[in-house]
C-alpha cells in the first residue's frame, strides 16, 4: 500500500519550479523515519514555514517528509532541482535561495552528483546566516530511512553529549584499528568541537541521520586504512571498501600518499584531494556516535555516524569550528572497528564505546 498526501491541509503554493509533493504516492514504511526527522530532529511547529529541496530520484522520501509536515500544521514549498536547472547543479537557482530567506526550517534531500559541492555550500551559507534549522540529507535512500533515520536520537544525543564533553578538554586523540589504522590528532584549543547528534538547532545545521562530534584538528599524523567508505560522489561510485580498502598516509595534517588495489579509486581520490591548495588538508576530525548503527553499509550519509573515527580532507566548516582557512572541497573517509584513546584514556574498544549513554 502506498500513501498519497491529502491536499486539504497543504499550504504549498505553486510557482515556476516548485512541485506539489501531495501528488506523489510513497511507501508507508518511510513514515517512521520521516516522522523522526520532523518531530524529533527538527521539532517543526505548527505555523512554521519549511523549504524542501529534493530531486527526481529522492522525491518519494521528500513526499513522506511533507506528509509529516502537514500532520503538524506546517506550511512548506518543495523544489525539485531538475525542474529548475540541469544537473550537476553548479549554482543554486535564485528561487530556492529566495525561499530559504523566508523559511524557519529547511530540508535538503537529494542524491549528490560530481562537482555539486559548491552549490550545497551556497545553501548552507544562507542557512548559517539566517540560523535556519536545516536537515542535510545528501544521498538519503530507502535503506537509510529504514535504519539510521529510525534511531532513538535522544539516546544518540546523550552519548554524543558525553563524548563531546570528554574531547573538548583533550589535547590529543589516538585512533587504531586491526586493519592497520594508526592516527594521532593533536588538537587546537582555539577550534570548537560541535555536536551533531540528530537534534538540530539554529546554532548548527546537521546531517540526518545524525550522530557525530567533530572539530578541525590542529594536526593529524599517521596512517588511515579506509575499509568503510569515501564521501561525496565517490561513495556512490565505489560503495563499501571492505574488500578493496584505500590506505592513506598523513603528515603534518596533509595527505602524502594514497594506495589501493582499486587503481581507479586511488586516482579519483587523489584527484579530488588535489582540487585546490587546501583540498589535501585534514579539515575535520570526528567521532561517530550513532550507537544504533550496526555496520557500515556503503552510504556516507549514514556511515560517517557509525561509531568510530572519521576524518575529512578539505573545507573545515570554519564558520562553526573557528578555523580560518578554506577549501572548495570536502571529502570524508570512514573506517571500521576502532580503538580510541583521549589523552591516554580509552573511550572505545573494537567499535564499542566504553562510555554509557
């Protein structure tokens, strides 16, 4: 059985490029995740205005979210990217930017394509300036809606709060795996740690599903065996790296080597991380805190929340962390089954927190 949104409560208006999601039927199995997004993560209230940005591939999920917005009495306008501009999207259409300017909440549920990061940054620039409660759901799919989006985000928030309280006082974090990862991150006390547990506030937009704490590191050194996934559009191309990991070496916070039996992966990753002068800098050091996830699935949106360490090369999200440098790129890398020490005290063994939620 599929559900179609009733139009009686919808306050969606039609203009050039906007799409009425109440004409789209969707699988009711999407409702629990959509309800979690609207009621728990974004806490949308009756009378608030929501901007939904989606694409043709993801519009069924967007329709489920719109259904839940109608249940709480919120108004929304939906934008399907292909109605406005060709993909890959190099710039955000002005209609969307104008709609964001008058919205209290926004949802970005699309499938990433190559060279679209800059357009996503245009959206988050408005979100940051206007302090919009924004759910960033890049590459959201049915599996993630059925798994990560059904998490108890209040529980995830509790463990995230304990982890971030621990690392905010730290000078150094070490991370190791049986696959060969051995990383040391020296922390910069001038850079802030952020908690993005899935509970989204005006202070910081968040990915959904949520579950991580992150900062810009002072300096990272060591080896990272990426047997989980790599991010951005490379994730869809290569999926899970369990069978063909990518091993990278970092010295003085810069990527120095990358090796894999999958030569195409090796070449694509190296090319991505050398787009501009800072694309090979570690801009993010993060600990995944979504303790309800059981394994890496080959989807970066969910996998970076899997308990363990992940890092990202490129943009440090300086508006939030305080880092003063910039890159036009940002690519996450994820491993599995971490041991983590914070100033010598072990907080994770074999991918399981030693801290109680």
